[in-house]
């Protein structure tokens, strides 16, 4: 039965959702320490269709094709990639140099995945501004199958395969916004964030309306 279900999900999601969703909801929980995978959770809901995903140790991938679900959500790329940490191996935290910095202004979330640096700002009330709070920059390139930091973004002569060695002061970010739906207008967008004892939780909501 599980095999049949996976086949069905693959048909529906491998090329994205086959039908337009006017309401998108994402519930995300992630242990940023990598110590308790049981606290990781990722739930996608497109209108009334809900999918709960998790990391499958045997296959080394998510069980419900979250990469394709993320693309279908139309969220900024930074948010899409962030949500996938909940259904990825724990060593991605180290490999992607995942970092959360806390201040009086809120949170700064940063990581580097496959040569692209992402930055997400959370204000002191726990909100993410989808217009200006997400950004990205291409800082790496693939060399012999390995992603390496480009020289202009690397700290001194540090190991260019270690994403902790990005010189963030030299990185020029581009704004990363919600993707557009042709013929539809975004009428509601919100992302509420909590960060307690190393557990990052986010509830994101998008709502669209057909333009007349």
C-alpha cells in the first residue's frame, strides 16, 4: 500500500501540482542542533490537500517529494530551501553552514546550499516580510562535482569547500520574493516564527484571488 501511495504522489508532484491552489499553508518544525530528529516536521497544504513529510533514513530522501511541493508553493527560494532542512539528513546543518543569530531586532537565518547563499530576516515580533525579508546570492561554483566558494567570497585562503568560510561582508544579495501566478493576485501572506531552545518553527500562509 505504501509503495502504491508513493507512485501516486510521484505522478502528481514530480512536475509540480497539476491544479492551482488558491491557499497555501506550510507548518515547519526543525531542530537546528540536529540532536532530536523526532522534533522535525513539515506539512504542506494546498487548498484542502494536506501532505505530511519526513526524512526517510533508508533512501536518504524525504518520503513525500517536498522539493516539488516547495516549488509549487511559490514561496521565495530562501523559504523553500529552509523548509527542506526538516526532511534532510542532519549533517546538512553543518555542510550548509546553517546559522541563526539572535539580536534585539529579531533573528537572522543564513545558510549556503549548492553554491547559493540565503539570508532570511525575522523581526522582533516573529514575522518574515516576504517583500524584503528574504534574499539570495550566488557565491559558489561546482568544480569536479563539488560546490566551492568563489575566491571573491572566500575568507582569505580558507578551505573553499567549507561553507563556513564565506566572507559575508563581500556578498551582494538580491531580493527574493514570492513567485507570481499568472492571472492571480496575492491577497494575503504571513509567516510567523518561533525559536526556542534550538527548535525553529514557522507557520506560513499564502492566499491568492483570481483577477477579473
